[in-house]
């Protein structure tokens, strides 16, 4: 798996797995969720890095990520790393829980990096969702680690 192929881990918002080649599965952008990830990063910047304020804003929303479109494969949906709303008018949509927002704002996958399970980093592995400068701004304010670990 050192080549940057998808390895069965949870899938983060903004990406799905391209399974068209079962030998070389990769992350590809899923725009309905990627647009929300971009909004989160911009909103965090607009709020001058005030994480608590962003959390309150997101908590006030009925959901953050819309349900997956029917064409998205069920394997991908089953590995999605957000809490699904299971009843009411927003059933099937998703909200972050716990450290979900902090994880989004500090995950280098969003700049195209792949972190193999056995260590290391593969830069420019897949298409980024967030530009590097905005990611570094958010990462420095939300992570307890630098990008070298």
C-alpha cells in the first residue's frame, strides 16, 4: 500500500474511492462534500481561527454533509467517517461528532497527501481540496502536531 492506494481506512468528507481499477483504488473528489470542506476552511479563516465559534455555527445547522447520491458505491458510504442522522426530516445526512471538525481542519489528506498506515507521507497522491496556505493556517491552529508528526 506504499503507493498511495486506498487501504480500507475510514473515508473522510470530500472524497470517495475510485474503484474502477480494483488493483489501484484511489481517493477522488466528491464535490457535494468537498464544497462543504472548502466552506469550513474559509469560514474558519473568516472567524480568525476561532474554533469554538465555528463549532457553534456548525452545531446550529441541521446537518453538515448531505447524504450521498445514489450512484456512490455502498462500500464507500459504509466507510464514511461522520455520524449519519437516522430519523426525522434530515435522515441520511451527516454531522460531525467529537473531534470531527478538528480532524477535518488538520488532515493533510486535504492537500493531496496520503499517509500510509505503516508510516511516511506521499505528497501529491491525489487531487487536493484545499490550497496549501489555507490548510497550513488551519492546521497550525487546530493540531497538536506539526506536519512532520
